[in-house]
C-alpha cells in the first residue's frame, strides 16, 4: 500500500492511497473460491461450478465488495501510520484503477492542535449577594399574584381588572386582518395590546361600548400597520376584579409546605431562593470563564463537528416546541439559524477537552453526589431522586460532565483575574444580557438627568 499525505488547509488533510493490484486480485480470488463451494447454478452439482463461470457471473460484484472493504481498512491503516485524528468521515473519490493498483483520495478534517494560553488574561467578576427578608416578601407576593383569581364586579373597569369583550379594528373604515376578536379576555395593565388600548378601557363597565382611536407603533411587526392610525370598536361583556389568595395552610400546601404555617412557608421559599441564587452566580461566573477562554484562543472548528452540533440543536429546538409529536423533520430548520452558536459550542468543547487533558482533571465523585443531592432537595422525596440518578447511567453521565465543566472552571479561576461585585438578589439572578441592558439604561438615565 502506497500512501501520500497533503495538508490542504489548517485542519484539512488529503490522503492519496494506492492498493496494489496483487492484493486486490488475491482477495477477490479467495472470495470467488469460497463462493464456488457454496453457489448453486443450474446444470452444475453443488461445489462443482467451474471457476471461470463463477468469475464471469460474480467477479465484478466481488471486486466491488472487496474494494469497498479494502478502502476502509487501508484508510484506517493510513491514518494510524500518519498519526492522524479525523474529526469526521472522509470524502472519498476514486482516482485510478489500472495494472498498478487502485488509487483513491480521502479528504477529511482532523481535530485541531490546541496550545492553551495563559489563563491570567481572563477577567471574571463574581456577583456577591444575599437573600434578604424583603426579597422573600417580594417573592411571596409574586407567588400570590400568580395564583390570582378574578370575580365579576358591577363597577367600571380599573387597572388590574380583567375585561371580557369583543373588538373590531378598522383602518380607513376597512377591517384589517388580525384586528378583530370575540369574547377576548384582557388584563388591564398587562401591556399585551398596543399603547393606549388598555388605558382606553379603564372606566368602561359591562354592557358598554367604546371606540378607541389609536396609532400603531412605528416598529410594529406588521409593516402595513406600523405607524398607522386605526380605530377599535369595543363592546365589554364582563369586568372582573382580581383577588389575591390568603396566606393560609391551603395556599402553602400548593407549594408542598404542610407544616410550620407562615414561618415554615417563608423558610421553604428562602431555601429555594438561596439555591437559585447560588446557581445563578455559578452560571454567571462560568459564562464569563467560557467567554474568556474563547477570547484568548483561536480554534479552527471542524465542519463535521459543527454539522453534528447543528443537528443536535435542531432536534432540541423542535422538542422544545413539541414538533417531534407532529412528525416535523428537524432538518427543515435552516442550518444558518444555529451555525454561529454551534461553532461556539464545538470550540468550547474542544478547549474544555484540552484543559481536562493537559491539567489532568478527573471527575470528583463527591461533587457529583453533592450536586445530585442539592437538585433532589427541591423535591418532597429527595432520596428517591438521588436513587433515580444513580440507577440511570445516561442521566448520571450528564451530571458528571456538568461537574467536570465546573472543575475546569475552577482550574481556570485559579489563574484568572477574579474580582467581586456586591449586588442585590434581583440583580444577581438576572441573566447576564438583561443585567447589562439594565446597566446601560441606568447610565443613559444618569446622562439625561
């Protein structure tokens, strides 16, 4: 077997492999001889079919079969000989087939070689926050609002009320698509409708009609309505006032708290908030570390790995919206929607793998158990949850990988520039993007002032 290697780009390689004709013929003859002992043809006794007849009938097929197997085995031998690590299946093209042998070209990408840079170039800001009593009060109030019930009233509608009504939207006297509904319900002050709509229904009682003269926002998604003046003819059927549930045992039981009354409920809420806070801080630190890792390294990402990740993201997107049940094919989603994030995920995976290898990071089984026990603590029967994870290899493997990522983060943080920033609970649990937007808004308000 003759092999030549060519580097066509940073991670792309091209192997030209020639399989000697003698090796091919020898293997084909062995196949045909074995076949001649088993084949049954009219006019010949079993095992007595002449070799020239077997060759004439089965020779071409046997040669194709042999070539396919020898191409595969010779490619494996070649990459081992050249010490190559392919990142996906090769693209194979036949080049020549003559008296010297069969020559084919295999083009493929290899895993990139990654030299880890100095982690001290990574800057990380860790939020520092505590759950205050006022935070618990606010959370309990939020839980009450989520359990709000509505009762019909005879008075005029106020902010916070729920109205049931019909409406017909017209532009220049003509009804427009999507602008009409019957027995629609709307909570006044929810911000669901365009500016002025909900305010216009304040003061209207059941049985009354009112025409709202409004203007769609300039950035409205329907271009034919953006910035247009319209009218909505509304007829109110019912006005219902909100009623918050009492803080009693019945309310507490909805959240799995059966003992301790209000104090027990507050303790349970506080514990959940503290768990959420720890996780939010951990995620923010991890995201900064991962972004920093990408920033200080340039990784050439194999296209085969990117394609695999795009397919995984497609399936996740379809599952999230329940499309799998409807038989929707994830491949119908354009690859471009996921390409940038897929490349980032693959690059991070390669970098994490390199940190694990070079720094010899091993999964800490105690941390795995601690993580599972913390997740289980949110359930009424924690031990059952713990036992379930340890009896499910796939789920346990996922937890182990998460723990391994955390250990990689810890390894990087040992050398990174780490600072702390005091903040309140709400700021600490906000996703990083929302937190950044809030800081920008505050800065703009200060400049305006």
